[in-house]
């Protein structure tokens, strides 16, 4: 159902509800989700190149925001239409 090590966010509470526990990833989880290092995540955050959510001092990454970030960076297949 997902990558191992994603943490409890996939399984916490009602899977149909829209809670922070399901949508928000830690730096480690975001790095795993994007197949990047934690250092690369922190660097992109510092350069304001990746969407981030602040919860007090904690950084979290909205999985929907990360999915949008991925989509915006996809290169088209083949030539122009």
C-alpha cells in the first residue's frame, strides 16, 4: 500500500478523513517519498524550492503539495504537440 517506513500517517485514524496525521509528512518521510536525502530536503526548503508547512517549530510537508511539486517538474514525453 505504500513505501515501507512511511510511518503511521497512512494508517492513523479513519483513512477517509482529511486529518493532519494523514496529509503531513516529516522531513524523513518526505525524503523517503521523494527518494532524496534529508539534507537535500532541508536545502530545497532553505532555497524555498519545495512547499513546506510549519507547525510551531516543526517542519511538515503536505503530501498533496509534494505531489503538485512533482507534477510541475515533469518533463513532457516526446516533442511538442
